């Protein structure tokens, strides 16, 4: 009876923690999204920053160089997309006219087949597209604000990293302090190597996508190929959403169903190569998070923080999974998150 009461009390405590965590994350997303992006980028840049400091660079100069590298890479990607979008914009009016004609034909077919009144269906569909575009433009200000805060948080995390580690050691207490010294290096090394490999994977996948679309004769192949590669950062959802644009353009520009089928086939082959050949060879280090946990993280992140949550919650789950390997009380959580049950402990000596 005592064990049952204790189990009920622990369950209620964990449910309360989950509930209040979800509430805080939802209502504090304006603060937490750029903060956690800054934290993850700081974790990625930490090995580079540490290497520069070992080469006798001052800490402030090392952090500035790391942020400059990230800024140049990001600017290069943005310029590539701007160049391709400007080229795509020239063909956009013609594609919109074809889309309107296609919607009218589809509305006529629906009216004839099902006896529905679709007189204003096309106009409503186009106006809803315009409403979506307006919402995207309105959200751009929030995006620019976050893009300004992210490098600021990243620089602060890197500059004051010893203070944050001291804080975590104090919170962990004497019981978990030795495990924390093992946990933090593994988190940073695993995530740094994973992201480094994934950047190369995205480049390879983008090039393969672009080559396949060019071979098929699809216009703006580089834009669509690289866009689909970048969108794979959102597991399962990203590739499906990003593939809709080249599929639609292939159908509208050619009028043949075989070109969209060819686009789907190209993306399917590239995704198969990415999952079974490119990723294992290039990345090597895997987060070893179960597919179930990743899918739940994507959906929960989308509900709480939108697209940013879909991107951020995957590394959150991965870091939580690494933490559960070192904390005995979290072993059930490790079984739930791990791809192959309880992961073996790897003993690392803290630097």
C-alpha cells in the first residue's frame, strides 16, 4: 500500500513538472526560441572557439571569428536563395495564370461530378493564398528580431561559459557533480560532430537533388534542390512540404503528369541514398534517438513553437537522452528515447 501511494505521488509530481514546463515554454517562446538557438549554436562553436583560444587568440577575438564564420556561411546560403528566387520571380506570373486556369478546371470538374456550387471557389482559393503570404510578411519582423538576438545570446554563452558550468555544477550538487563532468563533454562532442556531418550531408543532398532536377529539365533546379535539402532539417515533414513546390511547378510548366512523378522519384532515390549510404558514411556519429521520440518531438515542437520548435526539439530530445545515460533515476526515460534500449555507458574524462 505504501509503495502504491509513493508511486502515485511520484507520478503526480512528474505530471505537474511536465504541465508547468509546457506552459512556461509556450508563453515564453519569444524569450526561449532565440535563447535556445543561441545555446545550440554556442555548443557547436565551442570546440572551434576553444581551439582558437589554445592558439593564443583572446577569448573575445575567438568568439568574433566563430560568429563571423557562421554569418558568412548563412549569408552565402541566403544570397544563393535570393539569386534563385529572383530568377524564379520572372516566371511566377505565368505560373500563377496556369494555376488559376487549373483551379478553374478543377472547380468545373467538381461542380459537374458532385453538383456543388463552385462559382467563387477559385477566387476564395487565390485569396487564401494571398492571406498566407500576408501572414508570412507580418511574421518577418519577428524573425528579424530573433535573428538579431541569436548571435548576441551565442556570444554571451561562449564568453561566460565557465559561469554557466559553475551554475550547473552547483545545481547538480555533490551527488551528480561527477556525472555532470562526464555528461557535458559528451553532449558537446556528440552534437558538434553530428552537426558538422549533417552540414556536409545537406550539401551533398542538395547537389544530388539539383542534378536530378536538371537532368529532368525542371526550371530553377538549384533553388528547388537546395531548398529540399535544407528543409530536411525538419524530419519527415520538411521533405514533404518542400517537395510540393517543385512538383507543382513541374506539373504547371509541362502539363504532363510524368514530370511530377519524375520529381517524386528523384527525391525518393536521393532520400534513400541519404538514409542508407550518405548519412552513415559522412556523419558516422548518430544521436541514437528512436523514431518514435523524434516524431513526438517534431509534433510537440510544432504545436508549442511552430517551425522553430520542430528544429529545436530534436536536439533537446537528443541531449535529454544523453543525460539519461548518466542518471540512474532516468533509466526508464533512456529506454523510451533510445533507438536500442539502454545505451552503454561510455566513460569520458572531463577536461
